[in-house]
C-alpha cells in the first residue's frame, strides 16, 4: 500500500469518482480504537439548482487492517465541490465508499447540512452495530439553531 498523495503534490480531483483514496496499514492492529475526521466546511452542489450546499461532516471509524490517509480523504471530500447530489447521496455515498475500500470494523458518518429552503437536513449512516466496549463520543454538532 504505497500512498499516491502523501508527500506528493496533488491536485483536487474533478469528481469523487476520480478521487483516489490512499490507505496505510493500521499502526495498532487488534486494538479497538476510534478515529474521527471532521470536515466543517464540506460543499457539494444541489442537483436541481446547481447552487452550493454546505455541511459539517463527522466521520468516525474503528480501523480494521488499514486506516485512510488524511490528505487523500481531504482531496476526496474536496472533489464534491463539483458533484451534484442530494444530501443523502453525498453523506451515505462517502460512508459506503470508505467502508467498501478500507473495510473498517465499524464506520459512521453524520452529515449536518445547513438549511436549504429554510429546512436543515441531517443525514446519518453507519455500517452496523457499534462494537461492544467501544468508547463512542457524541459527534459534538448541535441540532441546527444558527449552527456555527
């Protein structure tokens, strides 16, 4: 597993499908621990109007044999700036792709979307039941009330 992006100059992919996610060996295999990535300035495009949509994403996972390399994840998430998809498509699609490729013991994603048409839409997905004995902190994003 040689990372493509780590230590290299990398451009933002033109689409999430073209983005290459890098994975490296889990440095603590056999130990259940939680990894959290927070993307408070995630953007995509409304598939109907083409206007930008904004979200605060929180990705939690328990590694299996590998972990996702953070620079490649940043580029993957950034590629959604040109992606036209509903909130549900973007949030669940990110979780499903990471789960399919990385094969974590467990993964959840919370997509806390800013209002569209006056209604905030929050989308949650997880790969299965929470592993027994795992310390699972709250994602720390409040219900919308002028979120900030």
